[in-house]
């Protein structure tokens, strides 16, 4: 047996290979981290603009997204009161709107609450007490707000944004940025034609109960301001979307915040 084939030599080569590979992999992770964070932030900002009806993929590029998103202020809403958190409250809670991660907060016992099963129509189990909202002001008035929403469909939790006009009632758009529904069936929630139906619909009945409803596919009266047609062949995903919108527009969600917007101020 040559010196090269000795057990000692084989182990040294294997160890060296492990060290070199792990340095390369962890080096790449460290070097790429800022780029990943930047891309994640860009994707989030773009999705906010999509929901708000301010994005056209044919016309708009990265700098458009960055510049337009700058006009939005990111705020934290206390869902119990429907008011924005003050700087002091944010400090006391140790949270900062610039870095707040609502999905992570929903797992933190100090920042979240268990949703009682009877009320959990969106099947989310826990929810963050504070929600991130994106607010666009124009001429000193709230022009539109973009609200994060999520809930279970057939196979997955759908995460998205619902944009509402400054009147706290008229929907501008609904878009999902993450889900695992079947392409061509539940995945049709991403179809621009289906999404276009949401624009102009009303959320609340005169008594401020949630009126907006996703019907069974083909059953909606499209002239009804509260009806959105469900997806044909994907009733279960449609029911999931109906429930998640009702949940987040309801008492556990943004109802108090949007009532304040409707009344003219938060
Ligand atoms: C492979 C496969 C994937 C499916 N994916 C979905 C889906 O993503 N969303 C959905 O609502 N239904 C999906 N379905 C259909 C449901 O099982 C169910 O039949 C449907 O939601 C009923 O809708 P309909 O009453 O409009 O036909 C899928 C069915 C199969 C066989």
C-alpha cells in the first residue's frame, strides 16, 4: 500500500475537505446575507404596492418600487384598541416597526395570543397582538392602507395583503405572496382576473359587521358590493380566503382600526 492510500492520509484529506467546504458554505451564507435581506425587503415592498394597486410589472422596475414604497409609512397597530403604538409603547415592548416580524411575533408568548378555536375561522391558532400596517398619506389625509392577512386554504396557509382606501371600507386589492395551493385550482388566487374582482368592493355593512363574502364559484352577483365570486373547482381554497378575510376584517383583526379610519382618524 502506498503512503497516499494509508488510513491516516485518507482521514487527513477527508477532514481537510470538510473544513474547506464548511468555510466555503458559511462564508457564502455570511456574504450573501445582506443581499438576501435586501431581496426579501424588495419583495415585501413590491407586494405591498401590488395590493395597493400601484404596481404594473410591465412598466415598473426595482427603482420604481423603492421610490414608491418610500411614500408609505410603516406603523404598528394594537389590534385590541385599533390605535397605533406610540414610540414609548414600542420602546416598552422592545419592538421597532423597521425590524418587526409579525410572523415571528405570533410565536412569541409575550407578543401574541392564542386564538380560541371557536373564533379561529382562519385556522391560525395564535395571532400577534400588534400588526404591521403600511400607510400612504396624501395632502395630510390617509389615502390608502395595506394590511397583512393570512389563513388556511386547502393545503396551506395563504399569506397576503389587503389594501383598503382611506375611508376604511373600500377594498383596493387583495394579493397573496405565499401559499401552497394547487396551480390551476386553488392557485388561481393569483390570477389577475380573479384578483381584479376585489377592487371597489365594500368590507362593512352599515352596522360595521363584516359583509364581504367570497361565494361559491359562479354564484356571485357581481353588482353586489359585498360579493366576490369564488374559484370554480377550488371551493375549499375559496372558503379559506372567505374565512381569512372575514377574520382579519373582524373583531380579532382590523375592525377597530378601520372603524377609526372610517370615523376620520386613528
Ligand atoms: C390533486 C388535487 C388538487 C386539488 N387542489 C385543490 C386546491 O388547491 N384548492 C381547492 O379548493 N380544491 C382543490 N382540489 C379539489 C378539492 O378536492 C375539491 O374537489 C374542490 O375544492 C371542490 O370544488 P368545487 O365544488 O368548486 O368543484 C384538488 C383536487 C385534487 C384531486
